[in-house]
């Protein structure tokens, strides 16, 4: 029998969350962001569940080719664009859309093999200071792209640094609208947080990522409150138990010391499966459907759970690390991170079932 850990991907949840994105942004087209292997859910698995989308966005041109070859006809957008002139023939051959975020990419376009069939998303930096042209550089880039023999269609985009925070989007939105005003081109601004909170950012295309996978983009609002359903459930089983006496210590570095006699369970899941090593004593976990707490330091293949309040639990008990009835955002918060990072870190060795 195989090691009991598994990740269950609920395709119906992905479909549900996409419908929710559509209801939230009814006038926009939906770009489903499936970078990082569909936030850890599997590239083609996520794409299949999200097949009703208007477009897919990702980073790796080889993944874009995989999607086209799997038969998807929607817009496929490369979020970091192309990296060298040698990528350009693949853009042409597979009808891929590219972000253009820097002048060096405009210069490389001369190597594009065809006329007038490349769609580009020109990216404006509105304060995130990651990718994108400065506001005063946009006019020149826009002019160069419009005149370029390779370019068919231009969309103007930006990305918000604080759509999920109290700071919000007012300043970057005003800047974007200002810069975009002279141009009759499609616009794309919103990530999940902006889709859910700021209708004024929806424009022509919204870019839905984390919400599709059923995790909340907001620290202070849970996914369930937003109507999202978790797509990934990471589960395993207790494979051993230990009876501790008061004073006994647990695990590497003795990060936990029993204050009284107690029983603990050993769960077949560790950081090599993608569970965060930094999760502290008390991080939430589900044992036989009931809330419990982990204790001790997470090791490579195993972690410890306090069974003090779970007298019925024992060897073979099912454990949910995150997902159904155990929000990934709560586990992430306990570990000082976000649901995004936990999903993306799901290890290849974990068997996936749908
Ligand atoms: C990842 C990404 C998104 C999706 O963000 P979420 O917060 O997951 O919705 C949108 N746009 C860009 C440019 C991204 O890199």
C-alpha cells in the first residue's frame, strides 16, 4: 500500500470559482492565471477545469505550447513576455500573446517572423516597480508598437501592489487612467483582489489567479465568506502514536515539551511534501474531521499532532493539512505566509487525485 498522503483536486471547485469571477466582473473577459503549474494544481488539470475561460496567463513558453497542443484556442498570455529573439518564432507558430514590459523586448521584435499577427500587452508600471514601462515612456513604446510590422493588437495593462491591502488601488488606478486616456486599446488591471473589491478596475480583461483556486486574496476575509470553494485538499493519515509523560520532548530541537501526560499522533506529511517547515506549535490541522493542533518541528516526511482532544483518533485516522474544512489561509497565516505559497509548494512526490 502506498504512503497515505495525497492531494485531491476538486475540478468542480475550480469551475465554481471561475463562475464566481465572472459574476464579480460581468463586463470583462477573464484571463485565468495558471502560472506555477496552475498554482500547484497541475497545468493541464487546471486548464481543463477552467476551459470556459477567455484566456490563460502563464510564464513559461513551453507551457504555453503545451496548452495550444492540448487544443486550447483561447488567448494565451506570457506574463513576463519573451526572453530572447529565439522565442519569437514560437509566439508566431502557436499564436501566443506576449507582455512587453521593457524596451529591450521592443527592440527584439524585429526578429519576429511574420507580419501583423502578434498581439502584445504593453505593461505600465504604476508603482509596484516590478515590471513595466514608466508612465513617461509609454507614449514612445506605444508608438513603436503601433508602427511595428509584427504587431496586430495592443492591450494596455498594469498590476497592483496593494489591491488586497488597506492602501487599495486609487493612486495607481488614477495614474493608469491618465496614461491610457489617449489610446483606444483594451485595458487590463485587476488581479483577484481587485476583481472582488474594485469594480472600477475591471476594464476589458481581468486576471484571476488565487481566487480560482479557492483561497482568499485578503488577509482579513476568509475564502468561504467570499463564496470561494477550495480546489486543493492535502490529506494524509496518522501512521504512529506516542504516549508522552510530563516533561517529554518532541522532535528535532525539542520544539515542544509536554506539560502533562498526553498522546500524540505522527502524520505522514512533512516539508518534502510541501507542508511549511516553519509552521509552529499550534498550527491548525484536521484529525478525523475535528480541529487539532500540530506540535514540535515539522520534519522532512512527518509532523506531529496533539491528540489530547481526539481520544477516538489513532493509527489510520485521516488528517487534512489544508483544503476541505481546513482553510489553507488559516494554515498559511499560522506559518507566516499566504495560501499562494503553500499551493505552489505542493511537492511532485505527492500523488494527485481528481
Ligand atoms: C499572478 C498574477 C496575477 C494573478 O494574481 P492573483 O492575486 O493570484 O489573482 C495577475 N496578474 C499578474 C501580472 C500576475 O503576475
